[in-house]
């Protein structure tokens, strides 16, 4: 595994950890949950999406996801 691949995996893992941290901080019992629910949900969504995109990049970089350019 080359350095680029390792770095992409590290970023993907960090995104997952950040999502977990957000969910731990703003549980449904948090006093400001209603005020931040939409924003925290959006942040979590975009972090998951970024993780999926990185997974796609990793497959391409590793040669597993070869496809024609769009």
C-alpha cells in the first residue's frame, strides 16, 4: 500500500470518528438537541458522503474500480 492510499484511509477513518463524536455529544437527551438536530444531521450526512467518495477514490487508486470517465 502506497502513502497516498494510507493517507486516504486515514482521512476516511477520521471522518467516521468525527461522526461518532458528534453523535455522542448531541444525543437526543442533550438540552440543545432540537436546536442543532438539523445541522448535526447534515454534518453527519456530508461526512458519510465524503467517506463513500473516498472509498470510490481508493478503489480507483488501487485499480479495483476502473471505469470510464464520465
